[in-house]
C-alpha cells in the first residue's frame, strides 16, 4: 500500500471514529454542564474551596475567577520549578532559571505548552507530574468552561448569570477529562508507550557502546497532552519519539484524541441552545477549513521544491520513517488547527507551502476546529462578526440565535479577534528589527522570517508548536513570548465573557422573514469567508514575505 493510501485510510478511520462518538460524547458534555445535581466528589471539592455550587455568577465575577485561578496557577507552577532541587525525583537537576521558569509556567497555564528547553534534561518527574500534567487538565478545563459560559449567554434569556466558574471547572475535569484521559493512557501503554518513574535505562547502540535513554511517566501526560489540546511532551522529540508514539495505531489514537473535544463541543453547543443544526453548521465550517489545509499540506509535501528534496524524490527531512510524508502532514495540520502544538515531525523541515499551511492554520484564529473550548468560543465570535456583516449588507439589525447584536456585543467580538493579530505582528516585527535576532534564526531570508512569525503566531494563539530552527532561549524571547501567551489567552477570554453577559441579559426575539438563517450552506459560506478574510487581510503581507516567497523560490 502506498504512503498516500495509508494517509487516506487514516483520515477515513478518523472521520468514522469521530462520527461515531460525536453524538453521545457531545450530549454527555452538555449533560455534564447542565446537570442540577453534584457528584459527591464535586461537593467535597466545593466545601474544600468554600464555593456555593448552586449559585450563578455575573460575567464580571466569572471573569475574575478565571483570572484569579489562572494567575495563582502561574505563581505555583513557577515556584515548583524554582524549588525543583528540593523535590523528590529530581535526579540531581537544579532549579529552572527564572526567565525559563516564568515562560514555562505561563505556557502551561495558558494551554500553550511552548517548551524552550529539553524536558528530559531540565525537569524531574515531580515537576512533570505535579506541575505540568496537572496544568494540562486545568488549562483545558478553563477553556471549556469559558466556551460553555458563552453558550449560556446565547441560551439564557433576561438573566445576568452565565454559570459558576468553579462548578464548570470541576465538572470539566471530573466528568470529562479525567475519565477519557485515564482510558487513553491505558490504551497508549498497551500500544507501547512508556510509563516509568525510573530516571532512564541503559541500552547498547549500533556502535556497540552503552547509551542512556531517558524514560518518564510518558503515557499519562501524553494522554491529556493530546486530549486537552495542550501539546507539551515529557520527551523533547514529542510525539515523534517511539516511547510517546510507538506506531501507526498510536498515531491514529493521538490524532483522534486531539479532535475529540473540539469536534464534539459543536454538538454540545447545538444541544444547549436547543437547535442541533446550529452546531452542525459550525462543524461544517471547521471541517471544511481543516480539509483545505490538509490538502494544501499534502500536496506541498508530495511536491517539494528544495534541491535536497528533489534529489531524494521526497520531502522526508525531519520526518519519522514510521509515519512518512502523509501521516506527518496530517498530524501537523491537526495540531496547528487545534492549538495543540504536539508534533510527530519537525515543522521547520516542512516545505515552504507546507509550513505556510501550518502557519495559516494558526493565523485563522485556531478555529479549525480549535482547542478544547477555545475553538468553540473562537468560531462563535467570528459567527457574530459574520452575522453583523450580513446585517450591514441588508440594512437591518443583525441577530444570531434570537439575540440582537448591538454596539456592546460587536465591541466585545471585535476586541476578541483583534488581540491575536496585534500580538503576532508587533512581536514578530519587534524581534526582526533587533540585531540579535539574526543570530537566533537557524535560517536567513524568507524561511528565517517564517521562523520568527511562526513563534509569535504559536504563542499568541496558545498553540505551542515551533519552527525549531529559531533559538528562543534568550531572555527577550522568553519574556516576550510569555507575554504574547498571557495576553493572547486572557484578553480574548475577558471579551468573550463580556459578550456572554451582554447576550444573557437579552430576551430572545422571534425569527422573522428578514432573519438570516444560520443553519444552512449560505451561513456556512458566509462564516468561512469571514474567517478567511480576517486572516487574509491581516496577514497576507507577512505571509507573502515568508512562506509564500519561500514556496515560489
């Protein structure tokens, strides 16, 4: 069977598996967030945290809880790294230096998981398990909670309450993430992933000499790394390492887990607003954009234009022979489309157009289908913008799901979508202007620009993958990328929660003959065009100087 046929088979199996779980898992998540009853373990946690699980919160209170919880998490994770020398299972590794510890703490709390260090050399198992793995659960649950709060804004009527952050956070972890991650970890172990607290093992290499091979509790972190669309690995090679991703079946399982929550949340949305066609419309847009990016990446990697690749007859530099061109391209497109950031190949080695597809996936706003929660609230904000544009064209007040979109709603939506381009262009522009950046770039010219642009796109979109040719260990990159992660995560979240509060206060208005239907192909096309136009008008000059110029060279 050809590598292309293998790629098609994996895509077919992936679509089939997602179609099977879409309805039951999407409805399960809807029940988890709307259930009036609390589980015993949840009530115990509420008492411990002194939380009234039956009270709702205004959007401002919900936002303060998100910010407070997240910034305490940053401080605790920072301290955990700085005190590593005092912790068990540190294997003689010292405290992480301040700038790197700050960058890493921000990265894992914001669901970015950007790693500017070699994990198996810098961190011990205590920090990996008690710090990074815990934040993999919590950061994903925060994103899902914000998405559900926005959905309540659409489904609510005449209320100033959008739910309770502490309840949503607890249920996201206890009812959704923990059970699925536990099963996934067992499956990964069965498929050959490593799960060990030993410092490493000795093996004899092909040269006949003994070599130390790092081991870690990989399977448990690998499971939530992909399920929570986090991306940070215990091993530096990430999902290209055979201890993390042993073969084709584990690769398929990881891609499935990455897409599981973002895809099924569209069903959750439709169920909670009382019209499942709305969720299917969003899913069709997400799926169409993802399929287009995959087609571009596959074509680009199958038709390389570099001299080395042309001589070899394939674009296999930086790719695992176990996965080949097409499975590597599938993984790259899925992870950059879901703010996951995990890799099973070196994105820096992608062709000009293939790397451009991965970069554009992030610059679209991480909505195809986006991260755990972040993808849903991101595309709903763009849906609000699309409906507003349609209202301007026909000269009537725009409405979406029975809610009028006035100045306050559009202001919140516009603020949410403007933050990321501002951070990416200002960050990349400032970095390129500094003389020291040329020494940090692994390549000059168009590819070097792509490396820097990719880094800030990854940080501001909370993706975490990288064109690894860029050496981002200097204090400038550590601090500026961390700030891009912080603002790229929390400013849009604040705007989304403000939008949720404004929508919840409104009473539903009945649909009329002039109301734009938001369940059919017309709306799907309008929303797709809005997503593409926002990215194209903003980033076309930068893309033309980077990946497009490289592809045409």
